C-alpha cells in the first residue's frame, strides 16, 4: 500500500506541475511583445485580421487559454502559426527522433564514463590520477554546451574531418557523435564528482572495512559491498541530469543545425510561433516530470528504507 500511495502522490504532483507550466507559459507567450504575424513581410490589414481570427488571436487572452486547454484535452496541439499546413504534432514528431537519440545516448555515455571515472578517483583519492580526474571533471562542469559544441565542431569536424560539421543526415554515428559528446560531457564531470565522494564515504564505513578485514579481494569488496550504496547520490541526480541534457540539447541542436525539438523551440520563439513553442514546452515538461518520477521509483526500489518512510506519511 505504501508504494501505491507513493505512486499516486507522484502522479498527482506530475499532473499539477504540467498544468501549472502550461498555464504560465501560455500567458507569458501572449504577453510578450510582438506576434506571429508582426514579423517578416507586411500583410494587408484584412489578411492579418483573418489570420488572427483563424488562430483565435482576436479573442481576449483568457478565452484563448480556455480554447487551447479544451483542444489540449482532446490531444490537439493545434496548427503551426509559421510553418504553413503543418500541425504542431507532426513538427514535434519529426523532431522527436533526433532529440531522443541524442538525449538517450548522452545520458548513457554520461553514466558509464562518470561512474567509471568516479570509481577510479575514489580508489586512490590522494593519487595523481584522482587529482587529474577531479580537475578534468571541473573543466567539464564549467564549460557550457554553447562553447563546447562549436569547439568540437571546429577541431574534430572542420579540421580533422572525423565527424559531420552539421546536419543529421541518416542519423548515423558520423552525425550523432559530436552532439552527444557536447551534451554529455558536462554531466560526466558532475556524475564523476558525485560518484567519487559517495564511494569514498562508503569505503570508510564499517561493513566495508569488515569485508576487507575478512580478506575478500578488493574488486569483490568494491562491486558487492560498496558500489550499490555509492550509487544512490547518482540515482538522485538522474532527474536533474536529464533536465540539463534536454536543455543542453536545445543549444546543441541549434549549433549543429539538427532539426530536433530544441531547434524548433528556438525557431518558434524567434518567430513568435505560439503553438509550436507551447507544444515543445509541453513535451519538455512531460519528459522532465517523467524522469523525476522514474528517478523516485528507482530510488524507492533500490533502497527499501525510502519506501518505509513513504508508507508512514
């Protein structure tokens, strides 16, 4: 019962979070100066009036909100205000493949490298390798994606010609590698630091010292006794990591000219394409809320003490 109660609370919180985000984003978009038909070539007043009537922009803002929420409850994100004869759903569906590929590959790369590097640094905390890893991790954390992505493109694509400079092509590793590295590298540094600190703390605990005193091989002690509890901070960080990866992909997709959801979001914001921006906000918010829920569930399953605490609420 405790787990069911926990799950229901998380689902209710997720629905409320998404609803509040949609509402705030809707009114902020409408209150921002300019509109989708105020840019580009000048339209005759009658044409502009007809377009505003078609997209309900001639109505009071609260009426626009009610219409949008009604359509959203019917899974209708509406037509794009800039991309002619294209619905927001079809635009997001076309960009979702690239965004998900980059995001999934980036989080897997960040986890594997971050955990491995953190373990190496924790095993000999005062060694040269550990200090080198910590310093390199700090560089990865401090260099943002909008600086890292052009540098990678300049060196590895333009000069060495190992990878594609821009574009998505057939979605192969030739096009995928640089965007994934640009998104994942900052997270590698953070995960490595978390893993190092957590594993060093676990290795100093009594049950680990007892296992070492019994003469167990160091690898056995590390994997069977220390690794699982050391992973809890990394598991807790997975939701913020996925949020950072999603927001980082917005910049990276723009730099590498990849038609993912992030690029459509940037172009939609520049063009005041209300419906496209709202669609991307809904997708991003849903992903972030979902990752938070999954992280909480994994944490509960990994550590039964958390579940007991929930059942006593």
